[in-house]
C-alpha cells in the first residue's frame, strides 16, 4: 500500500513539474506567432528528442548487457554506426538515426549553427528515408511534413528562424525526462498530450476535431472493454491525434489487445500527430496502423476488419457526397439501412461504417451530436434499421462543456451485435461531472457510476431505464435519453397547508402591528 501511495505521489509531482516546464517553453518561444500554428514545432521537436533517445537507449542497452559499460551510441562516428548498427535496425525499430543526427548532438551547436534550419530539415528527411523499402515505410513517411524549417512563421530572416529553433531545442533539452524504465509516468507521451490539450483549450477552435479529453476517452475505453478479458484489436475510423486509441493502451495491458491499434484520419497534420503519438507511447510500428484518407469514401482497413472494439469521436454533422454518388447506396456499409445519411449531416455514415467494421462479439462506443437521435427523414430511417435489428445497446447523455471549443452536451451511442434482449439501455449522465476552470470533467467516480450502470442494466430512478425496443418504435424511433429517463425535479417542494398557515399568521401579526401603530398615532395626536 505504501509503495502504491509513493508511486501515485511521484506521478503527481513528476507530472506537475513536467507540465509547468513544457508549457513555459511553448509560451516563451512562440512570441508573436499564434500558438495554434506553432504547436507542430514544439510537438515535432519533442518527438525528435524522443526517437533520438529511444534509439540511443536501444543500442546502449544492448552493448551494456554485452559487457561494454562505457559504450555510448551518441559518441560514435557516422561511419561506425553505418557499418555496425544500421543492419537489421530498421526491421526492428522502423527507422534509423545516425549519431550526428541525434537530438543531443544537434542541440549542442544549435546556438552557433548558421545552417540550423536546413540541417534539421535534412535530418528529418534522412530519418524518413531510412524506412524506404521496409515494412515501416508507410508509418514513417511524411512524419515531419508539418515542420517547415523555411516557414516565415519561424521568423522573417534565417537568423530569426534559427534563433527560435535553437530556443525550442534547448528548452526541450533541459526537461529532465529521466530514464525510460524509471519514470513513474509516461513522460514523453504525457507531455505531448498535455500540450495538445492546452493548445486546444486556448485556441478558441473546435478541439473535438483532433483531441478527445482524456476523461471522455477513458469512459469510452471502459465501455467497449466491459465484460471482455481480451480483444483482437481496436479501431477508430476518425482518429484525430490518436487520443482514443492511446487511452485503450493506458487502460489495458498489451496482452489484452492482441493485434494492436488501427485508425484512419483525413487531416494531414492530425494524421502525423497520431503516428508520432503512437511512437511516443512506445507502440512499435508493427503494432499500429494509422492510415490517411477519407474514411467514408476510401476506407483503408477493409482487410483488417472485423474489430472487437471501436472507439470514435467523429466530426459532428459535416457535409459529405451522400446520394450525389449513386454507387454508395450499394456499399456494404450503407446498403442495409436502405438510406444514406443526409449530404449535410454525415453522422450516421460514420455510425454505419463502424457497425460494418464491428465483430460479432464486439462493442462500439461513438460520441454523437444529440440531433441525430430525434431528427426525421433519412436519419429516422437509419435509426429504425439499428433499433429493429437490435444493434443499439445503450445511449448515454453526457454533461455539457466537456470538449474543448464547444459547450454542446454530447451523447455516446453504444452498438453491439450480440445482445441477448430486445431492449435498449438509456443513461442520463448529464449531471455526472466536476466543474473546472474552463471545462467540465468526468471524475473517476463519475466514470465508475456510468460504467456500473452500463454493466448492471438495472433501472435507477432519474438515471437509467431499460426500454423495450417496441416502445422505441412506438415513440417514432426517437433515441433521445430525455424521452425515456425522467429528470429529477430539483425545484423546492412547497407544503401548501404549511404555507397557508404561515400566511394567516403573518396577516394576523400585520393586523396587530397596524392596530398598535394606530394607537400610537392617536396618542401623538392628543
């Protein structure tokens, strides 16, 4: 117990100090540059340090175990590294970095290097090129595309660019991440997620398009794993920076998720962030597959399905081609419902895609915009298909203001193909939150209460209700939680009889006071 307490205490201390330092660096170096636009430089160089130290640690550990305790890969010549260390490294690590290209060696001369920006650009190109022809090529290619070393965002002159880059390199080099094996926290990964969430909350933009808050991610992970000892793999069809997939790693050990992490993302910047994020959390290239493309029109994991777990926070009500492409109604993902999601609202296209990719024993948990649960037209037709075929396991209403950049009170739609009853669970979790400075958050107690309700499927007044699918059909296939779970009346209850007695007593007292005042006035008038 004492050891566990010390570990938790160390985690808190390390995390607080790490967050303070990493945000100070970001705040200091960005200067007049918009933090939103500048985030990729901080995150990219943080990633560069990680893979440099990861590779150095990989070689040093092997040599130290072989008896050469003084060996340091960073001190080797490039020629020695090429001859003795490049062979077979890319097959195992997915990439290769020469000693001269390592973060620690570049940072030493960063303040005086007049070619720093072009040197970094060349290093990043060579790291990516090291994977060409190997199975990791697709996982490494383009990782540094967003780090434009010639961009005017870094400064108007080469000297200004180099100064800002040197400040970032030196600032990140001064963070003490410690040894990988001795950290009580996932230091690099934690710093990375902290930066992403802070940029989201400070940017005034929709954070939902690239980052799902950790407490929501944790809830989704717990839901899809409920009742399962292990799963084959986990999938997110709109994975953003990978936060939902990574929460699955944090919650469950590797042996529980047998075949790894799969995701697709349309945005180039967030696609690169997701791949970096996998490496930062020590997920090797052969244990994840993050692909770039339009999931609805060009799904890239068809050969990998089905998945036992799907977690997703797809973009809310975005436009898509819909029935302007007549071939889509014959697509195996969308055809069963008989209707395509509206062109102006692709929500149900993502839902039907996830259902198609779900295994017969799997669970999908999808964050949804509440309007899709009651609107008419094609969306009602698709809801009818889902309910009539008993695919809707649960609908959970969440509190408002959980996500960065939006105060919308979202819902979680839980899908399953192995339900034993023709009933759907509704959970009103709209009051389950803790208020923090900018956003509401789900506490561990909130998450446990929701997951327990999902597991037990018992009626709890004003919180849960298990509804026969026939009732949902009678209710025009409306899936809004408020239609089935009555909210608790928090208005003050008034005892009318008691109130009337108090009023009568007050009137009598007023009459007595008036009579007394009249007597006083009479006395004064004499």
